[in-house]
C-alpha cells in the first residue's frame, strides 16, 4: 500500500501556558507566537525557506500592536525568522482556531499546492485591553466614560454566557456539581503525575522571562496547575456568572501561550531526512445550535471517526478540551448514548495527562496543544490511535484522529 501521501507530523511544540496576568503578561503578542513558531522548525533542523505556508489561530486582535486589521500570522512569522516570501493565514474560530488551522494546512498539502506547512496559534488574555465604545461619533467632550471588559463573563453579547450554556446542558445530562469538581481534581492530579513522569518535556519549550529588578524567571511548567487541589477545596467555591454548578475551580483558566505543529507528506519527510512522529488520519469541523457547546466535541469526534473508518473503541487515548469540566462529562455521555457503564469505561481513556482545567486554556493555541500531547503520549506507548476534540464559541468544534 502506497502511504507516501500520508500527512505526517514531524515537529510539535508549545510555550508553557502562563496564568492570567502571570509570567507572560508583558510579552508582546507576536513575540509570544514566534517562540513556538521558530522552535517548531529549528527543532528538526529544517531550513526556514522550506516552510511553504503558515496557518495561524488568532482569536483576538485587540492584543496586537496594530489593533485595526493586523496581519497577525505574518507579523509573527517574520519575527520567527521565516522568509518574507512565506504566505500565511490568520484564522479566527475562537477556541477551535489552532485545530482548524492545522486542518486547513492538511487541505492545502492534499491539494498539491504546498509541501510543508505549520499550523498553530497564540493567545494573550493578559494583554486584552479595556474598551471604550462610541466616543468617535458621540462627540465626547466632558464627563465619565464606561469601560467594557471583554474578558468578563466570556460571552457573545447577543447570547448567554458560555458558562450558563455549559451549566444548562450539564443539568440536562444529569451531570452534578460534585462530578464536575471530581473531574477537575482529576485533571490536576493527572497533570501533576504526568509532569513528575517528565511527559511534558517533549512539547514544552523552556523560557526565560526577563524581570526589571531581578534575575530572569525560568518558566518550563504550565502556571495554571495547582498542586494539592482537592474535591473538598473545589466544593467551597461559589458558582460564577449566574451558573448553578460552574465555578472558577471546574472551569479552565484564561491563559497566555502559543503552540505550533509542522506537517508534510510522508515522502517529503523522507526526502528531508526527518523522523515521522505520527500521521493525521482524519480531521473534522462541525457546528450545532449555539447553546449546546458541551456536546460539540462528541459530535466532531463521531464525524472524524466516520471519515477515518474507525470507532471510539479503536482509540487508545483521547482528549476533550476542558472548556469546562462539564464538557468532557457531557460529551463522553453523548459518545456512549448515555449508557452509564460504557461512559465510565470510556472516560478512563480521556484527559489522562490533564486538560485545560489544570494546563490552562490559551484558547487559540489549545487545539494544537491537544494534538501534540496525544501524539507524544502514543509514542511513549509504542503506537496506536488517538482522538482529540475541542469546542469553540457558539458551538463550533473540531476533532482530529492521529496514528503513531
């Protein structure tokens, strides 16, 4: 069987995910993205001019120096040392962006237009500015002005806050607050265990963060992780934004970070003498009713599995991004038609190294982070299949099936 046209991953890396207003808070947005974008080709010694195109997730341009129509992918790739002649796409699908960026990259290679692509994305929640609206045409001369915080409640203004949507769907599926807290505690525990075993060294790029009046800070670990988290401590937190069950403890952080993955055909990897880390078997994009975000990863996973001709039972390890703990809890039920015994067993495969509750959620980088963590996990296991999925704003979602 000729597999020379398989889409393969030859390099994948990311920055540590910084806590909101944490160690990465002052880092320029383009510099932050350039860290992973530069590292992903330098790691394998591929000359920069061999990269044909960059597909980059950019969910919020307000953090850019040029707020009005920045070309964020292009500005980032130039800082990363890629040639001026490298074309790029800045893609916004909220939390889905990095995975969709990689999907577009695979499509371009399959079309025969390019041979080598980088997909990924970057987010800096810490640098999101406050907004003052209407001053341009209201002729403001004197008096107070109201500033709007785009981060507050993380909502789409014509719709409910995403926390309420997740809360309502959890209720519909019978997911309790206790289950959410238990899953969140598990995320921290799994991350801590994975970190102690050195699992994140494959993907995380250690960084030195300059300090004004002290030595640089070495950052090589995700700042969102909270060791010692217990169900008891989580149970004491109050619900947020009018939700019944969603708290700061069973929700992800709003984080800073970037991630990048390099792909090409198997024959091109052979030509360049690069090790194949794994292959992309199938990718999918879906959307559903705007308030049913927590089901989205399951629906996307089902579509990707159908494309691949596989089943969820064929998967050795999986991840559903913890947009809230409710999301994997709802989606795993969906995948098992709400069969409790099957759901319990399936969950053993999911988020074994933690997910966004413990790692953090640099939203337009998270889709690439999921893929690389599953990739390296399969390699440690000696091979197999993995399914990663993520939901995004107003119930869009992507899934990816990979093989090692």
